[in-house]
C-alpha cells in the first residue's frame, strides 16, 4: 500500500465518525442497532489505522 492510500483518509471522514460516535446512544426500542453502529464505527477506525500504519511502514523503509 502506498502513501496515496493513506491520503484517502480525509479529515472530514474522521469528523463524520466522531459525530456519529457522539450521537451514539442505546435505544430500548432497537438495542441491537446501537451495537451494530458501534461495530461499524470501530471497523472504520481500524481500517484507517491499518492504512496509516502501512503507509508509515512504507515510509520508514525508504
């Protein structure tokens, strides 16, 4: 993976995730939705971290 992949991590994307996290609350009518959304947000953050880690590793090898 190149630095171009890491550049795809847009600050607006991170801000959107932060906004979704701030609004995330359990709903007693649909408790499963809370856990689904939480898992999705965690997955997105881990994908971003993985891309950044790989980009940093590629830069360190240069």
